[in-house]
C-alpha cells in the first residue's frame, strides 16, 4: 500500500494549529497507515484513504489536533489488534477517549443486528454529551462514507441513507453545522428518492441562466442601495436552495417545481449587528416585505447558536425571494456550528460552559440515566433530533427549545429533573394552563 501525501492536511492545519498539534497528527497518520496496511475499502482503494479524508474534513472545520488525530485513528481500535492501553501510551488519554467514543461495539455479543446498532447509537450519544468532539469525528466519518456510498450494494445505500437522514443530518443541525447537514441531506435524497433527486437537479440546471440573471439584478440593486446609504464592504450573493430543501417544499406544499419561486436565497454579509438591521431597512424600503415571513434569529438565536435575519420580499415582477442578513462571524458559526464556537479559544477545546450552551447535550445524560433500554433511548433521540422546534422563554428571559407538541412538563424537565418530578401545575403567559397544554412559539 502506498502512503498518501499528507501535505493537504498539514497545509490546512498550519493556518490555525500549533506545531505540537501538527506533530501529533503526523504521528497518528504514520501509525494508522501501518495498522491499516493491506486493508481495502469496497471501492478497492487502500483503507487509509478513508481516515485521511475524515481527518481532512475535521481540519477544514479547524478542529484541534487531538480531534484530527482521533479522525485518523477512529477505526484502529475496531479494525486492528491495537488496544486502548497501547493507544493511550502512544497518543495520550484524550485521543484514546475520543477514539473509544466513536468505536462501534463489534467485539461484543448481541442477540440481533438491531440491538447492536441501538447500543452503538446510545453509546455514541452518551460519549458525545461528555465530549462533543466525538460527534465531530462521527459526522466527518459519515460524510466521507456518504461521498463514497456508490460503491455499496443498493440495499445498503438505502439503509445507510435512511439512517443518515434520521440521525446524522438532524445531529448536524442540532449542533449548528449547516454545511455538513446540507450535504448529508442531499446525498441521502440521491439514494432514497433517485428519480426526484435527478429531476430537481436537471430542472435547476435548465433554469440556471434565467435564475442567475434574476438574482444578479437583485444583488446589483441591493449593492447600489447599500452604497447609497454608506454601508461599505457588504458581501452580497445568491445561493440556490439545496436539493433536499426543494424536495421538502414540493412534498410539503404539494407543488410542482415550476410553482416554486423562492428556490434561491440572497445572502448579505456585513461587519456588525447594527449594519444587519440597517440592511434589513434598506431591503424593506426597496421591496414590499411578505407578512409573517420575517424572523429575527439575531435577537433570539436558535439553540444551535444560529444567528441571522430572514425576510421574504416581493419583486416588481410579483416573484418572492428570501434575503438572509448576518455578520461574517455569524456566517462562520452557521456553517461550522459548535466547531466554530470554541475554535479561537485558548487550547481550541470545548469547555463545560460551551456544552452547557447547547442545553440539549445535557438532556442526553439525563435520558441515559432514565432509559436503560437502548432501543427506547434511540427512539427518543430520533424524535427529539428532528428540527421542528418551538422556542419558549423562562421567566428570566432564557430561550428553551422543544419539539412540536411539547408540554409544560417537558419545560419543567428542561429546567431541572427535580423540577420536572415535582411539577403539579403550570402558568404560561401569566395564565394557569393544564399540564397537557401544547407549548407555542414565544410562550
């Protein structure tokens, strides 16, 4: 097996990592290469290609050296004779913990494949709640597996894609990692609904020139207005909605592709929060805003740290389009999520407070204590992962999010397990409500 040149990986890491971290990663690569010697993937590529690509994805997220090394070593405990003790001696306890958090339970005995998979997920979620970098490695692993899924049997492609859509894409969403979420969703759609996937891709291609001309006109109008009012240096561009997002609109609204006008969003990036609201005023002064379509995720960020202003407006041609306005920093967080949250801290590692900021991670440990059956645990996770969320306020103004259909009892448990245990009544918006009341946005 020929070694892969690691220049691309080290070149990316040199932009943000210390020389000690790069040394650790190079040492991990050499070890992974030697241990995977003679192993090949379904694509007939040397196996080392996979952990290398996983590490490269992590480096592009600017993950710390231990996480990138964990990406290179993530299959070593599972697929070779290396023990956790040996890995700890060579790379330290931190790297070994990350690898163990990702490693499946292939060497333990279960009564069925389903039981094994449920326990794998339970174990992964619990490891993630203790150190969220575990899921970064797992998401990078799944992303590269999806990119190479064409080499698997058709039934395996469907199985892996369904799992990706049910668990890994919503996980990426929960952690604010938009870029990974979109790619996972689009690739899952390709294998689960190939006809619709290729139809949408073809129709997007056919109308591309017309769409780009239309968006260029809008972008030019926004730039001219921003210059006129003195907002300099704004970045304005159009981006097509992702294929899965278009598929969902067609399915959910029962529309044909030709009936969808808002398949492209215009994004404006500026330097400050003040400029975000100034841009919003400019956009609304040029085009008529559509009622009920304005969302302020800057004043009230999503629980996954996403911040942006969203508005939909109507052009003179009678065609609606969406505008997203955010700062450059907000955009970085929207793309990279929790990975961006601690990126530029000293040491580049998540602290306990960072993990507390994503309150959902704390809930996982509570569920783990209450639900001993891995099947029940994973089913609850699946339900809770889907991004249909309701945003509510505590009396002190903190925002808590819940899945649709949540009740005051769910709210009580989100505050604290003991509060949930002892809840006997609830007041919402100053009025007493029954405990089966359905929470609404803004309650």
